């Protein structure tokens, strides 16, 4: 009897173990599959993230290359006032030096052709006259700027016709505006230069009535542009200077006393 009960219990235990084992195996298999799928998803996501980062990095590198190749507009630095020739003879390039700057520049001025090529000859004489004055005061000649020429011309047209002009375009420029008659054209620079009598080198001040003179000889100014528009018998003339002069607190270092005697230059041919 005891043997029989023992056998029955043994069989029951074996059946129970087998049943539990069979039941457990499918669960493990599913978990394993889930694990594999999870790993695949994780690997896929990681791979996707790596590819995304790689594409992003490549895209960034391309953008950086494009940006590095892109030309940024910067105003080209002008000739330093400490690195130019202050020789009047060299500047004139063989032109005869006469008794005055005005005569040297304007002795051959012709009222018949001053208007040719948009007043080209007249503009060149204005620049030459200004630059000879600058040399006398020990500062470098100005360079003509095409962009300043265009702005000055637009401004002169605005004054003559009252058409629209955006003044913000010239806010960083020094500006001299004149309205001259036909007969006054050769005296444009001499008129501005006559303002020097109102400037005090002792006080470094012109009280606002010598601004034309001080802008002409302002040391840190490097570029000039000229615009001319005619209205009947009068001419609207605009001179633009960059960088602008007449800045408060900077007169002492920019408006210098005469460094060269014109009379001595004429006699020696310097």
C-alpha cells in the first residue's frame, strides 16, 4: 500500500514538473523575441540617430564651407595718412606750379567743355584743388569714390527736382551743399577755403561757420564723391566725404596748421 501511494505521488510530481516546464517555455520564448525585437528597434533607433547626426554634421560642415566661401563686404581700408607722399610736385605730375593753388588748378578751365561726360573735367579740378590744399596742411590727398559719386549725384538731383532721397544713406558722410551760378563754378573750393579765417587753431574751434574749411582738410577723411545737377542757370553741387569730419573733440588732431609754404614750393619747384 505504501509503495502504491509512493508511486502515485511520484507520478503526480513528474506530471506537475512537466506541466510547469511546458508552460514556462513559451513565456521565455516570447520574452526572448520581445527582447530581440526591442534590441532591433533600439539598434534601428541608434542607427537612425547616428545617421541623423552624421547628416546633420555633414550639413553643418557644408553650411560652414559655404559661409566661409561667401564674401563679406567690407570697406577696403584707405591709404593711411602716415603712408602717402606729401610732395606737391609729385602730385601734380609735371603740371606747372603757378603763383597760387587756384591759378595752378583753374588757369585753363574752359566754360565750353566743363559739362562733358557728366562734368568730369570740372569734378577732377575740384578734387585736385582740395588735394593741393590738403597737402599744404600736411594730410593725404583724398581718393575719388564711385559709390560716393553716385550718392552725391542722387542728392544733387534731389535738391534740384525735389524727388525722394533717403538721407540715411549718407548719415555717415560729411556733406557740403552749394548752389552756384555759372560764373561761380571755378571758385567753389576757394569759397570754402575762405572760411579758414573763422577757425581758431588755439581753441580748435570754428564756431560752426568754418565747417567747409575744416572738412576739406580733415585728416582722417580719405574719400570724396561729387554730384552736380543743373536747374536753369544754377548748379546744385554736393560734396560727400568719408569718414566724415567736424566731429566734436577731434578738431585738434584733424585740423592741422599749414605744413608747406606754397610760395616756397613755387620758387623751388618742390
